[in-house]
C-alpha cells in the first residue's frame, strides 16, 4: 500500500498543472489545426453539422486578402524598425547604468523598468492623450519651438512610428536587466589587461564587452523578435488597427477575424501563418548564431 | 570600463537623468492631469500643476462608472492566480525532486508549451471554453492563464538545489508528502516564491486579453477591460481617462517600488543571464 502511494506522489504534484496545460495549450493547437481547414464560423459554433472541410481554401484566400497582406506588411515594418531600436536602446541604457555609482544605477534601473510592469491599456490611454493632435502634450511642446502639429495617430505611416516609439518605451525594462546582469558577469581583469595594452574605449567595447555578451544579446534578440511579431495590444487599444488598416498587425487581424467577425476557421488559418513566421524567424536567428560561432 | 574624470561622469549622469525624465513623463502627466477639471485638462497652453485640484474624476469612476465592480473582479482574478502559482510550485517541486516514469517527456511537454504563441491558442481556447459552457463566466476568464510553463521551469530550477537528504530525513520522521511540501519546501523556496508572488500579482492585475474575450457582461469586466470601455465611451474626457489609468497604474507602481530589489535580484537568481 505504502509503496503504491509513494509511486503516485510525483503525479499528484505535477498533474494539476500538466492537465491544465494540456487543455489550454496542447488541445488548442490540435483544434486550431483542424478548424483552419474548415469554414467554421458562428453558425458552425451553434451546429457542428454546418461545418465543412474546405482544404487549403482559407490559406489561399488569406494571401488574396488585402487586409491580411497589409497586416503582414505592417508587422514586418514593426519588426524591422522596432526590434533594433528596442535591443539597442536597452543595451545602451545597461551600458550607461554600469558606468555610474551604485545608488544612481539602482534608482535609474527602477525608473527605466517601471513601464514594463504597468498595464498596457492604461499606458495606451495615457499615450493617446499625449499624442492627441489638438490637446496633446507632444504637439504643444513642438509648438513651443515653432513646429507644426504632427498627426501622431492620424497618418497611417506616422501612426506606425508612434506605436513603435511607445512600445520601445514600454519594453526596455526586461532586456535592460538581462544586459546588465551579463555586463556585470564580465571579469574586470579583461579590461585591466586591455588597459595595460593601451586599448581605447571603442576597442574595449567591440573586442571585450560585445563578444562576452553574445549569448545575452542572442537571447534578447530572439525574445524581442518573437514579441514584436505578436504586436497586438498597442494597435488594439490606440488605433484599432486604423487609420485605413495602417497600424493593423497579424495578431490583431487574428483577433478581429476570430472575435469581431466570428470567422473561427479563417482566423485559425491566419494564426498558423503567424506561427510559421515565428518559427522561421527563430530558426533563422539560431542559424545566424551558429555561423557566427564558426 | 571606468570613467576617467568628473566631466565624463557629469555627462553620463545628465544623459541618464534626461532619459529618466522622458521615461517618467507619461506617468507624471497622467497623475497631474487626473486632478484637473474637464476644462483645464484641455486648455492650451496646458498647465503643469492643476489650478484647482479636484477629485471629481475619481469619485466619478466609482459613482457613475462601475470601477468598484471591476476592482472586485480584478481582485478575484489576482486571488485565483495565486492558486495557479501554488499549482506551478507543486509541479516545479514534482519535476525537481522526484524520479518517476516518463519524467523527461512530461517536462519536455511543459517546456514545449512555452513556444506556442498566444494568438494561435486564442481562438481554439475560446471554442473549448464555449463547448464547456464557460464563456461569459469567471471560471472561463481564470482557467486559461492559471498555469505558466515558464514559472514551472524557474521553480524547478530552484527545487533541484534543495538537498535530497533534507526531504528524506523528514520522511523518516514520518512526515506526510503534503506536510513536507507545505512546511519544509515552501519555506525553503521563499526567495524565489517571493519574486513569483509579486510578478503573479502584477500579471493578473494587468490581465486584459482573456477578460476581454470571455466577458460579454459588464459585471465580469476587469479594470483593464473597463478602462478600455471608458476610453471608448468618454473619448474627449481626458481627466476621467487619466484618473482611471492612475487608479490602475499606481498600486502596481507602489508594489513594484517596495519590492523592486527582490524582482531585480530574482533575475539573477533565475539564471537568465
């Protein structure tokens, strides 16, 4: 009896979590895979016999759908501009924090981290106010130096940049901490040896700091890239994808198809396209890192 | 890379200071604007400090809007997320301190779920909850976010470092498995659990997507969903919007500033570096 009990103990500890993960992470993948090949929508939800298998039609249709293609294009713009900005800015902040006294470093670390723990809806509401064309603080500050008002959220291209600026502001914290931890783990004697050899600062940065941090940088780039490919809340709360779908992202497109138009099959198909893009982007990163190592 | 002289130090301090000002500007503006009346908040040129500070927007949130209901719902979600954390801790302990058949496979399954983006599971999870009759219910909002594979992973990494002898000794003394977990393991895991409690609180306080998808009824809205609704319905009442945002952000700010040391150190403990 006792023997039997002790065999079951580990399962008692892991099973609640494993079962919930199974229901809410693995089962959905299977369901998603099945329904992305069907025309499931609201009437299909009420009556399963209404659902029919349509093969690759959803995927074919997606690549003829202007909104989808536009969302995909926007997502690439977010990634191409946002990822380098986010990685470089958090790296520079970490580098500066390493140089100053302890209490300065601690204080500013908290300040720069704060946006990452605050609610995205609240942040989007505040930034919408700051970006307001007539009453916003940004345009007022610009008017003080005789600049014309900028349509921060009203012009499709500028709106993308405005969302990127806000997202970079919000996302710096975690990457900054990772970079800082990596910087602090570089042994000081490397720099002392370089000093003896008469290396200048630029040489120390490119020959010691950057190479020693290659794993941290890789980790930050991969996670940042995955995060930006899933860009969702910022356009959802601030612009609802507008103007003219100029800020719509793939993630937002999936949400709209699934929950505003109840086109579950079509939305699920779009989510698989996003999934494949994420996998490809991650594999590409791993491949680049490998060739760097060689 | 030490600095050579005071001049350089002054430049770097200034750069950090200006950066810090830029980062905190939206928060400062939010808090100051929330105390301005409806006219003053739209005045050009804007005032920095409110001329006649008013609490009307905050009172409005609770009298004319349903922020009291949203607050209760948010706290309910926070409470259940702590139960989720307990389940994560149990799983982390199970994977860290027991040998059993198929352990590697189960753990790989847990880790694999970290790779699945939320957008892929969003629609099917909704369909599953709908099949279970849980849409528009508190259970439907809570269940999908209860377990976090990444947390299980972090907790397991810590559990591995607890010596087996300690647990064996307790078993020889006749302690039951649940007793060992609650009275021995949880106190030992305090450093990592403290960080997890804070992060879980912040995460569930901020939770937005599932309440948004699952709750049709305003009675089930959380603060963040309620705030998004407030913005839609009071487009130009920026004072009210700022008060709602302040109400959401300030509790997290306070908790974060009190516990920031643990969170920042938690990053080193968790070994991401």
